[in-house]
C-alpha cells in the first residue's frame, strides 16, 4: 500500500468529501491543473501496462488544434491523485500514477473533453528495438539498462536479491518491456511502474505470511459493500518446468520443476486435480536456483487459488496490486485476499471494485 497516515485509512470509512487532482505537464514546460468532472484510474497486475487512466473535463482548450498546441501535447504527461478532505482545512492526497498522454478528444465547441493515458512502462514498450540488443549481467542491471535506454532519468528501485543472468539477445522489433518481464522472472520477480512513476523490481508478497494492510469490514464503521467468490480450473496449471539453455556462454542446460506441494490445496500436484504442467524457457536462466525462482513465480501466477473474489468497498486510492486485505463478511466469516486489480473513480460516486488473485480462510 502507498504510505498514508492512520488518519487517512480511518477517514475512508467516515462520511467525507473525496479530493481529486489532475495535472497536465506539457512539453513546453507549462503545468496545467485540469478541471475534471469524472474519469478513473484502472490498475491491473495482469496487464503488461499496469496503470491506465481516463479523465473527463469541460475545457475545450485542451484539444490541440494549432501546430504549436500539438507540439506541446505530443509527449505530455498526466499526474493523477485522489485523497480525502479532513474538514479542518487540510487534505491528504495519494498519487494514482504518472501517465503518458495518449489521446485527447472531444467536441471542440462544447466538450466534454476526454484525456487518456498509460503509465510510463508504455514508453519502454513502444520503443521497439531497431537493432539486436543483448541483455547481460544481473537482473537489476539488465532491467535498469532497458528502462533507461528509453527513459534516461527514470528511477529504478529493486527490493530483490540480485541474480546473474545469461546473455539474452532480443531481435529487431522486439518489445523491450516484455524483455524486462522475462529478465525479472529469472529472479522470481516482476517489474512495473508504480504510482509515483518509479520502476519497481519486486517479488509478489506471500498471502500467508504478509500482514494485511487494510480491513474491509461489513457493518457500522466498515467499508464493505458486497463480495463474490468463485473457483475455476480454466487455464490452470499446478506445475511449471522452467528451463535455461545458454549456448552462447557454453553453460550446461539447467531446469527446475515447481509444483503445488500443499496437500490441502485443491490443485495439489499429487491430488485428484491431476498433474497439469506448463513450461517456461529463457536463456537468462543459467542456474538451477534461477530456474527455481522463475518456476515458482510462474506457478504462483497460474495455479488455482483456494478461492478468488470480487469485492466492492468504499474507495481506497492507496491500494496496490499484491496487497493483502482482510475481508469480514456480513455473516462474520473472515478471509485474507490478495489484490489483483481495481478501478479508482475520479468522481464522488460509484463502487470501488477489487478483483483478487487468491483468498484464504482467516481464523
């Protein structure tokens, strides 16, 4: 969760006036506060570009018409935030993302005007390779080089133990952001642009050992609105065989099979669900340990959890994918959920839907 005060979380469950802010950073150095009537920020861990935004306003001057307007708009960025008004003259805002402005459209006379953007990972993804590129060294170093190839001033923060990789040559037209994802997998990690526009290399928190960051409770003083639960075996695998074969460095082939080894899991490798393996290969994997980390990461992404859920609550803009939340239902049963995706509204109404990666009963 994005760092906020305890007062902020308590205020979410109280009657309050949300505060939103949208700023447009034009390429000519101007910063405009965008008056807006609606919109949202979508955050989804399953997407390569994790954060996208839509902002609706009435200012038709935002639509570029003259060549000078177009020069100032192409390459512009949006910064979006939402927070709370404490009714004592103070507010607390939480960033929702730094976005490359991709689309501006609307009626040039009457509006409304719609702005759409994608987080800064889109800049890396769109900077396709025009010559072959070889990534070498370590996970953190190789990802940093690919990101800063496009965005020289980008901040890259790693919370993992760095891991050596085998040389990986990406061909002309390859997507550098997909390359970053592949390299991160060698350390059992993922890479994404966070709400501050910083690139993060991190592992997914463990649902069973990570303390919940927020309580979604039914009843008086709670933020719970409704919830659903489901299970599905479609596209589910309970084993991943990760292999590395790096002939460029004359490294012997390595591999590791990660399986669901929990006898209480519905997708237990040796249980009635059966064996359903999938396979992952990359020349970045040069040790059995690296294969193990990649296989465990991919297994966490593809095996069926005990339950998945869709929760609606009062909005919490500080949430991040991977966060653990404790849900207390109206019948007092409790579950731990891991956040997969959510949509933060930029208007005053509407639910705050949260899709979860997995869920476990909470004693």
